[in-house]
C-alpha cells in the first residue's frame, strides 16, 4: 500500500468520496475504484466513507443551528415590537400647512402570546397535540380535540 497521506490529501479524498456518494455510487463501487486509484486499502476507503457521513452530519447541524438562531432572533424582534406597541405618524394638511402628529397604538398581547408559543415550539418546549394508546386501548388526547367529538 501507499505511504500515509497528508491532511490536505486526506480531506480531498473525503470530498471525492462524498461526491461519489452524492452521485449515487454504491459503497462497493467507491471502495473498489478508490482503493485502486489511491493505492490504499479497502478498509481505508470505508473510513473515508464514514468520515464523509460525519462531515455531512456536522454541516447539517451547523446549518440547522444557524437557521434556528435566525428564526429565534426574528421572533424576538417581532415580540418586542408587539409588546411596546406601534407609533404611527399621521401627516395631514391643516389650513394649508402640513401637520404631522404621532399616535401610539396599544400593545398587542394576543400577538405576544402567539409569538411566545411559536418560540416555545422552536425550542421544543410546547407540544401542540399528542395522541397515543395506553393499556386496554384507551385513547389519550392532550391539548387536542376529543376522539368522542369525531364520529369515524
């Protein structure tokens, strides 16, 4: 077999294996072709495949976290705006002159509650509806409509 690859070469090989996986190549084909191409053991190619999966997972977690942070920040800003109310500027012409007045609308607590619920859902703290079976086929329904209300 060949001598040990350097870090850059190792990462390039993982990216190449990753591309092959994304093109739909079977693991068997990747192992066979790559072990001949790079003159390394089949076991080493399987390590590259495992590392590619790990790389995908890590990248997915980063994107998920960034997306979650963005959505949380957006909701916090909306909550702040709803809580403090809106200031509306009204401009009108009075006796030939432009007059601007300001008016503050009331806080929207209903909207605040909806935003707080949405934040709790994003954090995994709010269960909208749960339904499951327990012993003797009793249906448990939490925070949803009753089974008896619906005729099947």
